[in-house]
């Protein structure tokens, strides 16, 4: 466990809005210094200015998490500004979908690139440093309940978030017994800008779109919980070294149904032997 967070340093991706910005604010309120990373420079500058206006120590760095070099550069800049980094939140995420047979390769590349590879690049950029400074640390990867449930119409998102859960579980197993904790955040609908995430889509992945691709999904997001609620749960999980961070308890029975099916399949396998 990381222990006392006062004066420690946190790095948060997707930090210009939504859950990322809420994490940055909650961390700052807990007396951490915060580096906000985001691909949207204008929104990033506004977020940093707002935190500084509240008296918090915050800096910003432009970062495209789907680009390994960009993430490493952001990590290098964070270390140059703050020295040791203790909390890393690989939070940046995008959404999209449609029927599986009609989703174009560029959509898969973009969503997997941000949601999964962004988390991996963040781990690889910071984990050696956290191991080396020996002051303890914590890595939080943002997944989703979609990674456990597989709802229809958003296959790339589901696949990427399921992979993030597996990646995080593997990392936790590898770091067991060390002073570095690991958590995976699984939310349902939260009031963020993910429905319009294509506004920041890098050109190599296709055109940018300002309007939500799925208005119905956007309405569900708008009706979601406050990102601050999520951020506070994450802070508590870091302090308590929780592997799984759940924010929507009303979905417990749905998740239980999934595992009931898996256990039933085990029962069938034993009968057939």
C-alpha cells in the first residue's frame, strides 16, 4: 500500500473532463500534486487553471495515449516537473460501436488503441520508475462494467474494457507482496463526454465528429452518476488497496447472473467426464 498520500504525485490521463478531471480534483483535495494529461489542449488548459484557482498544485501535459511515444514523453515531463510519481490513473477512454459485422477497422484500432493500449503504455512508462524510487505507489486502470457484461452494439468498447480488466488482474498478480497497489475501475453510466469522444479522434484513425454517434447512449450517459462520486470511490480504493472498484451496486445481480452461467458450465463439464 502507498500509505500517506499527502505530498505525493498523481498522473491522470483523460484529465480534462469527466472522471479524469474528477480524479484530479479529488486527489488535489487529498493534498496530492497532480499532472493532468489529455489530448484536448484547450480543455486541458482550462482544467489546470480551474484547479490552480482553487489553490491546488497542478500541471498539464498534452498526451495522446494511443501513441506510445506521446505517453512516454508525458511521463518524462511529469518526472521533470514533480520528481517521483506515486499514483498513475490510466483513465482516458473513448466509445463507439454498431453491429459487429459493420464496424470498420479504423474504429477498432482507435478504441483499442486508446482504451487498452493507452493503459498498457501508461503502465510501461511509470512502473519501472515507481519500482525504482521505492516509496510505494498505486496504478488505477479505468475499465467498465461493459467489460464484464458485453452489452450489444459496442463490441470494440466491450472488448477493450474486458482486456483492461484482465491486464489489471495480471498486473496485480505480478505485484503481489510489493508496495505497489493495483485497482481496476468498473463503472456503468457516468456523466462524462464519452458519447462525443470522436471529437478528439486523431486523424490516423479517421474523421473527427462532434455529435454523438448514438444519441440514445448519450442520453444514458447524461443521466449517469456524478464523476466526483466515482473519483471518491477510487481514492478510497487506493487507500484500502482494493483491486476492484465498483460504482453501481444495482448491477450486482446482473453480474451474479453472468457468473452463475459460468459455474453452470463447470457443472456440465464435470458431468460429462
